[in-house]
C-alpha cells in the first residue's frame, strides 16, 4: 500500500497536485466534490478500501512527502478514547465517528422527508441510533479491550433490528459470537457490556461519536420501512445523505478548517 501511494505521489510531481487519501469509495465520492481536481487528487485504494492503516502509511511516507500528502481518517472511537495523532500533522479526523455521521444536517432531514414522503426524519434518525446503541457500545468495548471481534458481514444491523424497538445486548452478542469468525475469541457477557455502558455514559450530545454511520444508515432504513410500511433500502438513505451534503456544511467542520490551514501552511493550495 505504501509503495502504491508513493508511486502516485511521484506521478504528481509535474502537476504539483496534493494527494488526499481517504478510506473508501463512498468517501472519495463526497470529498472529491469539495476539492478542486486541478489542485487535488482524492484517492482511495479499491483493493484495500476501508481498511487502510493511514497513520502507519503517513509515518512511512512523511520523511519524503510530508508537504504533498494528507489523509482523512474516520475518527471511529478516537475522539471518545482521547486518541490523537500529534506526531502526524497531515492526518485529519472526521468531527464525528465517520463521514456518514458528520453528514447529518438539516438539509439531509429535509431531503429525506421530501424524497420518501415522511414527516419526522430527525426523530427517526435519533430513535434509530438509540435502538442500536447496545451494538455501538459493544463495538467500542471491542475496540478498547483488544478482543478483535469481527463485525463486517458478521452482524449486519438488519440481522437483529427490524426497525420497531431497541435490540437488547444479549441478542447482539448471540449474533456476533454465533459466527465462525468469532468462535473462540474471549467472550463478552451482558454484564460486561452493561458495566461498560454505565461507566462510559455517552450523552446524547456525543452519540454521533459512538454510532457507526453505516449502522445508522441501515437502522434508519429499517425504521422507515417499519413505520411507514414502504420499501426503503440502506442504499437509498445513504444516497440521500451523500447528495444532500453541501460544501457549505462541510466548511463548518473542524476537519475542513484543519485541512485548509494545512494546505495554506505547506504551499497555498486550497
């Protein structure tokens, strides 16, 4: 991966473009709208999409390419864990858990209501986040404990959540540990998760630091299907979320301000 990025950086010596590395194809689609293609190359590796170790990549490349490269990383649980990357000045984190949660704006709520014919988009999103909150805590506990449980394609939101009510801890744990990829890993109990939730105490103001955006999108789709008795896919919700996100909204984020300040510092590109 590092060698691949180095080759791309060298290819931009003639045009002097700044390389912006992001985590996935959906991220690239959004961020590309906000950075002038004559000055920036927004890139994600399709082979390793979504699982790049961006900090390690930058540590390896910065000695030579510091002023020609930045990376935008989903914060995941970094803000909640108090994790920073002060030694990597060209690594930038989303304001919230990930790009999807950062894109929650009034524009999204209005567009979701307009396109799907609903009247309470903001309430639906908040209710959906609360309904899957135990899964979010399990993922955070997994992150801080180093158990290394696998969630992707193992425990999709829809496998437990039908959009009607909050899923309890036991149901999520049963689904997670029933998969062959998690068999034999240190088991979490309901009591473990309850104790962690009680100690962590994430408030409503910090829910967007806790919930995974893809989980949120899937939960919102299921909530709309259950409440309004109409077809609504997670792809539909994700598309509306991305399409409704404007540069004006992005410009108000700490992420955007930090990237702009860095670009000015290293060469005036913005």
